[in-house]
C-alpha cells in the first residue's frame, strides 16, 4: 500500500533537547551543592584548627605557670622564637600557627584573671558565606591551674 501511514518510532529532536536541558540543570545543581559543601568544610576545618591551637596554648600556659601570657592583640606577639624564654617561644608559636591555619588576617587576644585565661580568636571567613566580609570569632575560657581543662 502506498498511502498507508506508518507509526513514528524513536524520539524527536525537541524531546532530546528538552531531556538534555533537564539533565544539564540537574548537573549544575549537583555542582553547586558540591561547591557549597567544600566551602563549609573549609570553614569548619579552620574553626577546628583554631580550637586545637588555642587548646595547645592553654597547655603551654599550664606548663609555665609563672609567666604572664596576657596579650591585647596578636600584633604584640613576638616576631621570633626563643627557646630559652618559654613565654616568648609559646606566643611566637601560637601566632605563627594561627596565621598559618586561618590566614594572615587572624587576630587574637589573651586575658588573664588569676588562673582563668580567656582567649578570643577572630578571622575572616568570607569564603564560606555570601557576604563580602564575614568575621568568625571563637572565645575559649580555661582554668589553667593544674588538673583543669578548657571550657567553651
């Protein structure tokens, strides 16, 4: 039969293009989800490192109870270490480790009241947020007399 109509088989070009568009939007969504996960993981890692560095300083203060570790700004920390003077070496190590872990814009202060030490750390965490400048702050307080541990 010459005039018989045959059924269409396969997909039309429009159907293929629509499927490709839906697939592309899904892939972009997954890529954005992965990017946000990486940003927040980086922010969490910086906070964790800052916490470890602060706790290390608390332990150093406990090991050297006669020295005053009060510091109003990280810029007052020693610019070089001195193994013969534990306080100077401890504050130098603290400063360099903190800047290496969270960035050169890191700021810190250490307040000492008797055996209670309050350590305040702050740094720019704008990579993890949509805002231009997002300041992250971590404050830890510890009783540095023998046998005590840090309290958030």
